[in-house]
C-alpha cells in the first residue's frame, strides 16, 4: 500500500488525534497555570571611564571588555552572592541564589548586565541592585575599600601640602614680578627672572602631582572603576510560564504523536476495513456490496432478508443480487459458490440471505450446504439434517426431490449437508457431484453453494471448478489482506471464475458511502434497481437471459 493510502487510512483515527491534541493542550494549560510566575530584571554597570577620556585608544576598549568578562565571572562567585544574602537577609543560601542570577558582558561594549529571576518582582529588583553594589565594593576603586581608605588619608595630606606650596609659590611669583618691574641693574633682573622661572617650574610639577592625587580620590581614569548606569526596573509581566506558547507546543506535540501512532496503527493493521480495500490492485476483486453487522441471538435471527424486507441490510442484499446479475450478463452465473478465506467471516449468513433475496425476485433458488466440515445452514433455517448432500452423492440414484427441504419462503429450497463424511474433498470433486449439479440446473434458476473456507481445507477449491462463479466474503476489521490474497491466488490457480467480493460486518459509515456511490451511478446512467420498481421485473430480466426456464 502506498503512503498516500496509509495517510488516508489515518483519518479514521481522527478521534484519537483530536483527543490527544486536546488533552495535551488542556494538560499543558492546567500545568502552566499551576506553575509559579517568574519575573526578571536587569542592572547594567559600566566598567572603566573610557567615554570620559578625550584620547581613546583601541587598547582601552579591549581592556575594559576583558575586565567586564572577569566581573561577570565574579558575580556568580561565593563572596559576592554570600554578601548579597547577608545584606538583604534572604532566606536562602548563596548556592540557591546562584541559580537565579546570571551575568554577561554586552558584546563589543564596556557594559556588564546582571540579571535576576525570582517569583517576587520586588525581591528580584533588590537582589539585582545589591549584587551590583557588592561587586562595586569588591572592586579596587570602591570608596569602602580599606586599603584605599588608608591611602586616601595620605593623599589628602599630600593634597593639603601641595595646595599650600602652590599658593605660597604663586604669591612669591607675584612679588618677584613686582620687583622685576622696578629693577634697574641687569644683574638684578637676571636673578629675578631665574627665580621666577624656577618657581613656575615647581608650580607646574606640583599641579601635575595635585591632579594625579585628586584623580586617585575620584577614581580617575582607572579601568577598574564600576558605575551603575541603569538600575533594575520593577517587572510587571512574568517571563515564565509562557502559557500560550506552552499550550501551542504541547498541542503540536500531542498532534504529532497521535498522528504518528495512527499512521503506525494503520501500517500494522493489515485487515480489510472498507469496500475500497477489496478493489485495490493487490487484491483486484469486484466489489459486489457491503453488509453491516446483523444483530441477533440465534442463527435464525440472521435471516434479515426474510424478517425485515425493508431494512437497509436487506436493501444491501438486493444491491448485491443486482450486481451479481450484471457481472454475468453475457453468461449468467446460475451456480454460485460462496466462500471465505478463513472461518467466522459470514459466508453462511451471506449465502442464506442472498438465497432469500434471489427467491424474493421470483427466481427458483436452491441453497446447498456444501460445508461438510461444520455445516450450519440447517440450524439457520431450522430444518432437520438427518439426510442431505452426502446421501445424494453416496447413493446410486440421484433423487434430489427427496432432499429438498422447505424453508417456508416461496421459491426457496435448501439441501442440508447430511451426515458428515470422512472424505469431503473427494465427494465434492466426484462425478456424481457433477451429475447432481446438472440436475439442479434443470430444476432451479439459481443454485448457491455454501462451502468451507478456502485456506482451511481444499473442499472449496474442488467445487469452485464446477460452478459458474465464486463469491468470496471478507469480514471488515477481521480478514487480513494477505490471507485474502492467498485465498484468491489458490482460486485462480484452479481456474475458478471470480464474480467478486462482499464486505461483511462493515461500519455504517462505509456502507452509507457505498450506497451513495451506487445510487449516484444509477442516477447518472438513468437506470433503476429492479427491486425498487417491482420484484417481478427481475423475473422478466432473467427470463430474457435464461430462455431455457421459459420452456
């Protein structure tokens, strides 16, 4: 079977696919709604003060990027996280906090992002800002660094000293400039200029030192300086769970799994399920009709064609009768063998009901129970089975009239199996069987043989060569395609004329489909079902193709 046929077959599992999709989606929604809401916020820091410098080099950016990566690694370490836990009084250890914190440098920048996820948006903000603050405290430029504080005291003293020196020197330069303006001798002028020049050099050196010391106190242009440029913002929308995405993904997964399961079940299911399965090239049967399950406790209840002449199943048997007539319009099949590939597929019920339908069409019909292994036709029609087919075939005189049993249905007689013989195949293939069949054709319009399954014993194969046509019954969801193909191969090997197949026990949906196709074809062709017009019309049709019966 091609993949397209498998895909079409999966449609019958639509309820499984739909149920799995709905269950997965609803389950995901319920689970998502029960999950705690997770909020996320981020604090952004800048490493160094590259942007404040007037002469920026590539090394400055490279260095700050490396430092940002290092600070990102420090963020998830014990000193920073433990200090955050202690500072905020969190009811968790630093390992638990680590699972909620992530830090990363922004590519090609000197920025460092510290993200925090928590069930409380307020706590997430507090943790993110506190981690940034603790990271600043651990940096060398932190105002609270102990070593830096000690050095700051020394720097402050130096700055005070430099301020005094610079102020004194500047005042002295002013005084010297005044003296220089009043000096008259060249010697005096040269001395004053030399002193002024020396003081100015000292003032310049002291000012450079002053700026350097002042830059130390203010952080200067050190690349280790950390500055918060964007504090954490209070989040209002949780990032998890994403209910919509979870439901869609779960539904998609449920659909995919169910579709895959349906495709696998369809691939593994090798049974005949619909009437279309009978006509696939690998089997190649003509579809004569489709029969739904017949309800009933006893075998007699299965004779639906006589019990309810207006039921849909009875109408289906009428359709089968019409199809049989048209499949053999050039050479009508007067003797028909009905069999199956394996037991319990409905061949006996089909034989009995087709016989009743033939008789209702005013055709002289005889049903012969040729199942000499497990006969059941007498139980279905509730007639004795003390004698029957085996008596006819074992006696020297073929007196068929003695073995014809009345069924209570007009135009319908049956021949039961009789006592079971030890050699059924030999009896059915004997010359006397051929003689009896010729005699039956002289007294009946239609002879129907109910035989054992083809694959069980050879009885059906032996008889199939002597009748005008063979009909094989397949039970929906029971008959395997490979066994049906094997039965057909055996029938073809002995030269049996196959009229077609009947699907038994089909679903109502498949049967309705078959009816729709049948009636649409009938309307297009302008034809009509003889049984839907008047039953005697079928008699007239058979009289035209079987003139021998008009004699």
